[in-house]
C-alpha cells in the first residue's frame, strides 16, 4: 500500500470519528460525509473516496469504535450491500 493511500485511510478514519463526535451519541453519518470532509477539491472528486471511506468504517468496526447500520439496525460489515450508515458503538 502506498504511503499516500495509508495517509488517506487514516484521515478517513479520523474524519469518521470527528464527525460522530460532533453529533448526538446515537446519530449516524454516511460514508460520503467522511469522503467529502477529506477530499480537498470543490468538485465531485470525493466520490472516488467512497469505497476507501467504507473500508475505513469497517476497520473502525473491527477496532470496536463504530458500528455499521442499514435500516437503523447493526449489520455485519462483510455482508452489507448498498447504502450504509455509521454510528458510535
């Protein structure tokens, strides 16, 4: 993995946690919120960070920091397909 890719991964993880810290304890965010927070352009280039943001969320699930939900219910990150939300555990 390239060093810049690793840095982006860490920035996405931090963005997820910081965005959640600014919300109510039971609030959720979309991976796109983290992708937009990390992306430095003003076009839609943040979309390229969507899958890296989802991977960052899965790493945070493994670390016990967050859970991934669909329809308001926690789901196994490996089985989640389609839109997901992220919230604090």
